[in-house]
C-alpha cells in the first residue's frame, strides 16, 4: 500500500464507459507528491483515458479525482482551468498544433501564461529544445518531423512552464534505444531537479524500473497493484509477474 | 412498442440535444467576446481566410447571377413592353435575396467546410485536448474569432455580390439586350431603396453567424479519425445551407 500522506493525485473508485465499452471499472490510484509514478498495463486498458481524467480532460462516470485534495469532478470550469495550470502533459501522439512551427508550439504556453519578452521566450524555447536533443528544427512544421521528434517537441512544450505535475503518455514509445535513454534520463532529472511530481505511462518494464519511485498496474479496467517500486517488483501478484516477465501465459489475456 | 418508440424518438432526442449544444456553443462564444484576452491575431487571420480569400468567388457568383437574372426577367417583361423594369428587378432581387443567400452559401461551401475540417482535425488529433491541457479555452481561442470574423465579413462580401450583380445585370440589359440606358437606371434608382440594401445586410450578418457557428460546432464535435472529419465537413455544409435557407424565410417574413 502507498501511505496516505502527501498524496497529490488520487483516483477513487473511478468508472468510465464509452457507449457500451466499459473502460474503467473501479480504478484506484494514488500518486505521492515529489516522485515518479509509472503506470503500466497492456494497450487498450485505458491508460491514456486515466491520464486525461487526472487533469479533467475527461470526466469519469462515477468516482472521484482529487488533485491536492480538491475533487475536480465537482470543480467549476474556472477552477478547472486554474487546476490545469499546475499540469504539463505529453500526449501519446504529441498533439502538436500542426498549423504552428516547432518554435511556436513550444512558445505557446509561455505566450499564454507569462508576460516574458520575446528574447526571454526564445531563450527558454531553445533551451528546452536542446534539453530534448533537438537542434535546428525551430522553424519546421510538425508534419515535417518524424514521430520521435514530434514526441520530443511535445515533451519540450509540456515542461516549458516547469509545472508542478507532469503527465507523460508513453514518452519513449517509438523512439530508438538511445533516444529512449535520453528521454528516461530527462524525465528522471527533471523530476529530481525541480522536485515536481511525474506520472509516466509506459510499456517498457526496464525503463519503468529505472525511473520509478512508485508503480501502478492497470488491467481490465481495474487497478491490479499500486505500490512502491520495490514492493511492486517483489509482488507475487500473478498479473504483475506475467507483465514483468513478458510472458504470454498467465491471467492476462491478449486477444 | 417501447422499441418502436425508441427508434422513432431517438432522432428527435438527438436533434434536441444537438440544438441545445449548438445554442450553448453560441452563448459561450459570445461570452468570450467580453472576457480578456481578446484574440486579435486570430481574428485578423480569420477575416483574411473567410473574407479576403472569398472575394474572387463572390465576384464571379454575383456577376453571373445578375447577368442570368437580367436575361430571365427580360423574357417576362418584354412580353409587356416593360423592358426597362429589368434593372429594378435585378436590383431588388440581388439586394434583398440573391446577394445575401448566394454569397452565404458560397462562403459556407468554401470557408465553413474548411473551418469544420480544421477544427475537426484538431479534435481527432487531440489538439483540442492539448489546448485544454495548456489551460487555454478552445472556444475562446478557436470559435469566438471565427464567429466574429463571419459577422464582420459577410455583410462586406454581400455588398460586393450585390454590386457585381447589378453591374452584370446592367451589362446584359443595356449592352446585350439593348434596353434604354436612361430608363433602366431611372427605374432602378426609383424602386430600389436603401432599406432593401439594409434588409439584405441584416440577413447576411445572420448568415455569417450561422455558417461559422455551424462550422465550429461540427468541428468541435467531430469523432472517429480522418473518416469522421470528412463526414463532419459534409454535414457542416449541408446543415449550414439548410439553416441559411430556413433563416432566410424567417427573416423575410419578419422584415417585409
Ligand atoms: N474519446 C473516446 N471516445 C470513445 N472511446 C474512447 C475514447 N478514448 C478512448 N476510448 C477507448 O477507450 C479504450 C482505452 O483507450 P486508451 O486509454 O487510449 O488505452 P491505452 O492508452 O491504455 O492503450 C480504447 O478501447 C479506446 O477505443
Ligand atoms: Mg494510450
């Protein structure tokens, strides 16, 4: 069990369906402040939906979502906007604004929420792009970039305001092994340097164990286990073991 | 029995909840007009896109409509020896009816569809979610500037259409059909009032609102990938055109 102190995000008994498709059937996740929580689970189990519920982009049908103790499922539109300012989010497919250049994409949050001068904005944008390993792409459009590059631009955009909580939806999927390591490292060092809270969705069990402080596993719309990394690793839960070992035999059915 | 009721009732319920959502979007976008920050850059971009880029289409549509209208009305008036009435009919028809309706339909086809395609693509590629996640309201950022641009631009485009129609009608009437120039102009000035132009202007403002609002509404509610975007775009043009014609009737009934 994760201790009840310093919980920054908590989902309590969350249910969510799209039409007849029940995606969440009782999700419980606690995210402690100031660490990296990695959420694992086979694809299609609603991990992206889970992240969207955390910042109120989707509302659960039932259940509560607490951000620093405030239930955002009951928050007003204005409160929700203010709560979202605490977050940065990297979308699974980056969700870059395709009518804007890379530079304008990363500068967008700065222009919207700060009064920085253009010179300062430029400095920050270039700095963040360097941080994710991108050079000389500032004036390209997202359509001119590879999938991995788009993802890194999305990452730069998500961290440029240095938010309190950063949500990463499969930040390393589709990257080459070296870039994967760079991004893992970036997530890790950003978290340590700024003492923020990170939630990372991942498929990659090795990198998950490398960066995580806490872990959660989702399967069939429910939380299988939400634990500290060590307890998670040593758990004898058959679902967790099957996922860690990457075996096709076990309680998790892929169809 | 229940099943039959469900089958018959569903489209009506969908329509009711649809028009409710449509109306809410309208209210929301108007509210954002009065709340900072105001998006000047977006507004100018949309004025250029909806307005400036439509001018050539509007010139062509207006001119040819006026020309055809002159020919058609000539056939009737010639039988009564009232050839010179062609100018009056072309002027009235263009100002009150054809100018506003045809320019709005052309802009719905050109810009309304593009608005739906653009916003719809943003919806299905999660760019709308990305705006939310960056604490920027998509209605304020995307919808309000487009609706405002539609309101500003349509009456101007309408003026161009009416002007071109009248010029086209004059060309056909006087130069091709050889109607007496003085009489043609005299009767046109006499029977076409400024109030006829105002009526048309009011219509085109309403149409400008309708076609941009429909474009945004269909875009914001797009679902289902690239296919969904195509479907939403088609629906947007059809709905905009139908609403333009329905509101044309309502406005005409009210104003005349
Ligand atoms: N906006 C939506 N409308 C309808 N169905 C959705 C929507 N978002 C997600 N889903 C469905 O929910 C399920 C879980 O999706 P997702 O969270 O993307 O899975 P994961 O990220 O774990 O791979 C999928 O079957 C998907 O089709
Ligand atoms: Mg996903």
